[in-house]
C-alpha cells in the first residue's frame, strides 16, 4: 500500500472511531524487520497533536508470534505493570481498514540498533552506570505479570497456559515439531535437544516472558532507557528465558566480552535483577535457557530462509538470516561442552 493511501485510510478510520476530525500530517515507514511493518505518524485532533507508531504485519508469522490483538493486549499488561514501554493507544482487530490488523502506540525517542547501543560514544556514560540496572529492573517488573492476573481468557490461552512441571517438556516438543517441519536435517540441533531433555532444571514460577528481550528491542538515548518494544513472542514461561536470551552471543554485536547484550556483565545484571525482584538468578538455569535459546534461534533462522527458498516470501533479508543457523548450532554445542567440563 502506498504511503498516501495508508494516510488517507488511517485518517478516515480514526475520525469515524474517535468521532472527531483526525488529520495525519506526516507518515513515514520505519524499519520493522522481516515480519513487521512500522510507520511513524503525526496526527492532530481538537484535543491536540500526538506522535504515534502504527504497527502491523508484513508477512507470515513465525514460531509463536502473537496476533496484533494479542500483542497489543500484552503491551497493555506490561505498561500497567510499570515497565517503561510505549503507551498503547488504539487497536484495530479487523484487516478491512489497511489490509491487516494494526495497533497504534506512543512514539518514543531513542535508537535501538545494536551498534548504537553497544558502541556509540553518546551512550558511554549511561552504559557504564545505569544501562544494565535499568534493563534488569524493567525485566523484573515485566515478570510480575502472572497468569492469575490475566483476565482476558482468549489472551491467556494464546500465551499458552503451562505449569512448572510441564513447561520445559512442552518447549522442547514444540522445537522438535518445528525442526521436523524443515525440509533438511539438522543433526546438531537434534543432539542439543536430546541434551536439553536429559538436563532440564526445575522452574520456580511461571511468569510472562517477553520472548525476544535483547539488544535491538529497546530504545535508548543519552538520557537512558526510553522504552522496551516488540511483544510478538510473549508467552508464559520461566523468567530465566529472558535473562538468557539477552546474554546470547548473537545479540552482543561483536562485543563478545560483554555477555549482557554487548554492553554489560552477567554478575551486574543478575544482582540488579535480584534487587528488584527479590529472586536470585540461577546461573545453571540461565545457561540452560541460553542453550535452548540458541536452538530456538537456529530453527527460527532456518524457518525464515525456508520462507525465501519456498517462494512464500522472497527477500534478501530472509535469505541472509539462514547463515545464522550454523552459528547458533555451534554456540549451543559450545555451551553444552562448557557445562559438561565444569561438572
């Protein structure tokens, strides 16, 4: 859809829904990755001017990607839990308006790119002082959202109701199913899944998991953390999943010695998380979920490449992501070897 047409459709629809004249004065496309489309827009009503972001789907969903309705509902829950995240503004569940469901959220300042977060001199002071603790504090707040406080039954089912006893088995089974659906064999992933089955730890509590908590999914500037983004992979699970995902090698953007997102140290993040949550981070559980995360991303990258190779969604970005599969396989096996030698 052309930008001008999108602008006109959004104006007409919001004017009808909000029962006042809405003027979209500016709209432009933002980077949204392989699966999402984001547009920045400025709109004016008699109540005043607002800068918002329109978020919608670009192509097919991957893995456990939530619908726009469910993603919006999760953003509302997280916002109410005190997490620094863009204010959810409006949800359109039907595809009739612009061709697919969408939602609007507050536009926030800052940048999310890996190079900026990990290396830009503008963030040197913040990176050395509060970046780690701010992210740990906000993640701990996100994990205060428990199944018991989610009143929307449809959303609760989409986030997958699991227990501390069955969650890991379900997670591994889901990964095996996704692996089986790929057209080619991945013996390294099979090996890792077998190890995960025989070394599963206990889970202290089922909480809301962001599902993609990493460098690239939070906005920052020299003033600090501006907001956490992208809840499309949210689900109920183990808090250590999010902690481990942030620490994965692939999200360090070349700064491998800084295990937390390419900018911080695990010890500092673990301590800051415990300070806010009152719950200690278990190093073995964190590494276990880091192995699981690498397996999940290995399968996910293979899925994205298959979308390109099959002709379903042609794109150079999808094709390029396929090379990450081998990288994640290697990293998962490296972590397993480290744990085995440590015993």
